[in-house]
C-alpha cells in the first residue's frame, strides 16, 4: 500500500532530550497507508471474512446485547489473537493526504509558511480530514459515514471535562497539564484559522468546537504503531470506541501490533488477549499505547488502571548551572533517561503515549536564560526516591545555583568533605524534601473516614480524585523514605550500578524451571506464544469438523484458512523467532518455559 503517515520521532540518541517530533514525508516505499476506510466494528463483525472490504480475516468478537461494547464469541486464552483488522480499513494520514480539499488547503498554507510545524503534523491532517468528511454529511462516502457515526460526540478526554469534574485533580500535576493543553488547543485553532483563511476553513468545516472535538477523538482513540519505515504512525481504527480500555489488566506490548504477512497479503493490526476471557465477556483494550501513568490515561481516554505499574508522581527542580556543574548535569540527564526511559519499540509495536510525547528528564527551562535547566524526577511506589549516586549528582548540580549556594554554605559550614558522596547525597535529599513539602501542601486535606475513590467509577470526579490520591500517596511515601535515608545513609554504590553495566538485558530471562518476571517482555512473548498454540489447536479441530461434516468445497474452508494465515503471521513475528522455521523439535520434557512454549 503506497503512501505514508504518522508522526516521526527522531532517532533515539545518547540523550532523550534530542528527541523531537517531525512530520513524515510521503514516500514511494512500502509504508503503512490506506485508500479505503472501514466502518464500525459492530456491523463488519457480522460479515463473513470473505465478504470483501473491509473483511476481518480473524475475529472472536460480536456486539453485546445492549450494543455498547464487544464480547467474546468463545473463550480466549491469554496471548491469543482475537481480532485482525486490515490496514486498509484504518484511517491514517495517508488517507487524509488523498483528500484533495484537505491537501490543497494544507499544502498551500505550508508553501507560504514552511517552518510552521502545525501545518505538517499528523494531528492536523487527520483532524481536518475528519471535519471535512463530517461536513459532507450524506454526501460523504458510505465508509466514512459509518466511521463518523460511531465516533462519540462527547469524548472522554480530560479536555472535555467540566470544571466541577476537574476539581478532583486539585494538587495533581495533571490539573496544570489540562490547562496547558487547553491553551495549546485554542492557540492551534487560532493559528490554523489565520493560516488557512476563512474560505478554506469554511470549505473544510473548521470551527473552534469542531476542531476541539476532532483533536480529542484522535487523543482518545488513536493507536500509534511503528511502521515498516521505522516511524511511529497514527492509526484511527473504526469502531475501536466499542472496545473500552481495560481498567484492571496492565497493557502489553503484544496487546496490539502490526503483523506483516508473507506472500503478498497486506499488513494487519492484530489485537491479542492480555488475559484469559470467558465466552460472552466484554473485551477491553490493553495495548502499549495505554501503557502510561494514570494521569496520562485520564488525559487521553478518561479511564485509570489499578494496579498501574507505570504510575508515578513527578517532582520538578528549576536550577541554574555553571561550566563546572554542566558536565554533572549532563551525566544526571543520561542516568535519568536510563532509569525512566522507554525501551525502543520494534517494527509493528504500539508506542506508549508518554514515549510519543517526547518526555525528557532534563531540559533548558522555557523562557529562561540558557544557564537554567529543569530537572524532572519521576517517583514510583517501588522506587519513591532515587538511589544514592543519583541523589548525590542532584546535590552536586545544585551547587551551580547561586541562589541556593549561600544557603547551602551556611547550612554546611561545619561539615567536612562537602563534595563527598555522602554530603552530596544529603544535600540532594534535603533539596528534594523541601520540594516534596511544597507539593504536598497543594493537595486538599482529606478526612480519614472518607471512602477511597474507585478508579473504574462512572463518576468523572471520583476517577479524578483517585488519580490525585495515588500521586499524593507516592509523594508521601517519598518523604518518609527521605527521612529514613537522612537518619541512616545508604552505603556507597558501585559505578556499574549507576549505569546498569552487567545488570541487563538478560535479567528478565527466567532460570530453568522458573516462571518469567510478570510483565516483562519475556513473559509477554511467552504468553502470546502459548495463546497462539492454543488457538492453533482449536483451529485444527474446526478443520477436522469440516472433514467430518463433508464440507470440502473451497468456500467452506476460506474463513479458516484466513484465520490460519493470521496465526502463522503472528508466530513469524514472535520475539523468539518463527517456530515454524525450527529445524528440530524442542524436547517435550524440557523444564525451560520458553522452550515448552516454542515446542507447543
């Protein structure tokens, strides 16, 4: 499929600060694109796979009795694919670039102002295409009408919440993020209106309310995947709003990914079960784009996750640096990137929303002189305070801030070896303690008898209170940890511990006879391999049933052959290699769980 689309993230270098967004260029290569659009999943799941576009080569879903969600047609083991959607049925930037009015308006504006990134961004292309097709009403193509009919008129993103709903976020960093994003959205609309002009804006159906709706639809429903060109690509899957985000199961890298079939078939987006489902149970989304903190999930889809291994509370330090502390600041940035960074996604993988946002732990403070930087520490339940070496580096960098230096010198006038690791760590801990106390004062006081908010509540205000409460709990835990560390300093850390030398990448690999670490890439890959093996067994029984019932005509086996092709493609993409290409069969009696799964 020709065409291109999606947002490109610059190659990851030594510093995540060098990441930035770039608009993808259309190329003649085999990139992910689309020329047609599919409609809602509910209608298309009723069609047999061979019924023509869009056609789902694999599905284990059907509309629920109330029509508001999708449920399993059969029991699903964890790791088993349950839905394969051809890329030609998805809405992408490549599709938007085939719309002549949208292309004419944006290309003309870009020629006048080639440096304006907004005119080239994926979100702008997709948003304007949505608005244009929506404006066509009954004149739009049938497929576009079906897609638009299923998109919610009232998105669930934080940008759509009322002031009353957002009140529960008091004290949380995400309350300020909502204000920032709302301001950016308004500024983007004003800029587009000015760059396109009133005539083009009217042609495309661009108005402030419609633009806010389109951008929020993209924020809530888009999936970002790495295409064949190695660039993250925005995908809007028709009917995906009927698959609600799972609020109890952590997302998996294999929850949804693009599979590139061999033999001429086009790429397909394959969704897999991240846990076992019973027949008739509602299926939830748990792909890697949702693998983010609860605040970020609330911002994009409106639903937090509990428990959430990616949850964090962020503490920001704005400090000056000098030539003498610049190198330490650079080392601190690299350590934080290693500690909080995201693993580089592979071909076909979904991209975490926070990875795509381009978060950086150290940056030059906006609107300040070049000798001031912002340092962001992400604190989690498992590591509420960074290790000794990192805190010592923070305590060293702060010496370059003249506003802090005089106070530090007074406090440490009787100390010896003020540049030693213990002294620098203590300085960093005290700096962080001061910042934590300020952050905690921003949260409202809560009665001890007040009931704990429920993350899956239908009440927006309650979900907001839950996110703010978790953030406050992490900050409180961090403060208590600092008090213990100040009273009893940690022993020195070896240099290898700081950089992770000799610690990874094989630390997640299980020993013989042991289970892999839950949530690790090894565990997810084994689960998917096991799920595909069970699905192959079920598919084999269905092939055998055809023979028993004498249904041997070609059309009788077409649907099963398409499902078999999806499973073959998923197995070819296994992180352990293609089991079908194994020269010798693994030992059935092996105690190694990865060999067991490969053998199955």
